[in-house]
């Protein structure tokens, strides 16, 4: 009996298994609108058997996009355009989730395959980036506009509007993006938040904006929809956000209406990189990228809070994924690059784990033929 292929019910949504497609920006939208590529991309994971398929970071306002080609849900036209993708994922028996995001001071950049550089004010596609404080991400990044309290309140409302649109077009899980140096993470981390008002200062004040967003979104979507929150469990920088901070935040997120904490890390000063441990000791790049390197974060959140947790980061092997769930290190595993490499990873993993000997998890359109293929293979 496979634990990876056991179902999980959270509030009113049942995930058929524990394999999740991590949010993956494709930098292929036009004016925030999904394109045929998005349909092909996301639908392949549903056909491939992932129980929960997340959209890429989907911006709640135009200025919240990472690149001009990022997906958005700040208007009804965008929501209507994404609905067929949601419908298809459901038709495969899988669950569609949306990651709602604002890129904050890391917005207005070029796509990775166009160099990933910040688009500065002389670039025709650039826009003014915003953050908790007027502190750029790093050298070469634009100076953010420091958000006023009324602008912060407007962004809380924009998250709420985006969440309502997401529910209206059929998403059954919502994730709030609070990681990777984007807007909510930049409020949490003392590296990027040096405000002197009620949204900055000690941990309680730095948590205020993400918690306000969470409470407001939970109130707007009702009790049935699972709400996830992606954290960067550590900044990995001296004086930055720590794992202990993540435990405190998670406890408060639970009270605010979060069900699952999705445990990533890094990104406050550019690409997610890990330079030091919480105790200040050096952390080698190579060890940081080992399989399952972020699983201990998910385990700590699961062990020390009432929340469920999701592990992500270099989860490659079906046995590795199975043991994370079996050993109670996390409730869900999210895959990024591995499932891009093999969108049918879940169905293939079920074969490896002997969880689906008769190909029952495959879409019926494929099952009968794949079954025959197997007979032929065995006869050879
Ligand atoms: C192409 C690509 C796009 C990504 N886009 C997002 C995103 O939109 N939101 C997010 O939270 N993380 C994003 N990530 C991070 C992934 O969700 C995931 O956390 C990371 O790739 C580690 O998992 P992996 O080792 O299985 O790839 C992206 C990663 C990749 C490779």
C-alpha cells in the first residue's frame, strides 16, 4: 500500500494522491492572459496523475508580475480564460490550485530565457516596483517605492478580489505566495523590511501584512477551500528570517485560516541561494541542493504546529517521495523540475512503487492501450 498514492481530504477538497505540481512560471502569458501553451503545460500534469496541479505565480495586480509575460488574475477576462484549464484538470479527476502572488520589489524583470535581468526604468516594458521599504534587492535592481498604509490596504483587497475570482472559475485550492523574496516575504524578512510603522520592526509587526492578507482571503473564500501558504523557511543570510521565525509565523497562519504550509527557502536577495545556516555556520552550495534539502523545514512545521506541510525541492525519486509521506516528514510532496522533465512522473512513480499494477490510475483513453503494451513487453 503506497502512502504517496493515498488520498488526502482538506476541508471540502479531496486530493486523490499526495503528488503536487509546484507553481512553475512559464513566462508565456500576454497581458496576464493564459495562452494555449498554458493549457498544454498544465493539462499534461493532470493527465500524468498529479493529484494537485498548481498554476504558476498568478499576479493579483499588473505590477505584481515577475515579468511582463507572467499570468494574472486581476480581471474577469483573465479568470474566464483560465477556466477551461481548471475544467480540464477536474475532468481528469485531479484538483486545480492557483498560486496568488505579488512579486514586490522583485517584479519587472526579464524571463530567465531572456536573461532574467531587472527591467530598469529606461526599458519600455518596465514598471515601478514596490516593497515594504525603499531597499533594492541587490546591486543592479531598481529602487522600490515604499508602500503607504493605504496602498498596503489596497493590496489586501486585491488579494481578496483575486481569490474570489479564483473560486468563481473553479479552483479548489488557493496558495498565497509568501516566499522567494516576493512581496509578502519581503515584509517578513528584516533584510528587506526596515519600516518604522506598524508593518515593520519586530516579528509581530513584520508578520502583520501577510497575516492580514491571509485573514481577508480566508474570510472571502469561506470554510470549504483549502488555503496554502508558501514560505521561504529561511533566508539563509546573516540577520535574516530563520526557521524559528517560520514556526512562529506558521502558528499564526493556522489561526488566520491556513491549512498547509509549503516549505521552500531563500530568494530575499535574488535567486534562492543558501549561504549560511541558522546558526551562522557556512552552508555549502552543493549540500543545499541535495535531494530533499528542504524536507526538514516541512517536517519541523508539521511537528511543531497544527498545520499540514508540503515538502518541495529536489524530490526526484518515487521511493524518496514515498518515504517522505510514510515517515510523516510532510503531508504532500511538490515537484517542479522533475515533473517538467516527465509530466507523467506520478503515473510512472505508481508503477515503480507497484501502486498501480493494472494501470487503473491512467486516463481510460490510455489505460487499455498501455495495458496491452505491458502484455507485449512481458512476452518479449
Ligand atoms: C521554471 C520554474 C518556475 C518556477 N516558478 C515558480 C512560481 O511561479 N512560484 C513559486 O513559488 N515557485 C516557483 N518555482 C520554484 C518551484 O515551485 C520549486 O519550488 C523549485 O523548483 C524546487 O523544486 P524542484 O527541485 O522540484 O524543481 C519555479 C521553479 C522553476 C524551475
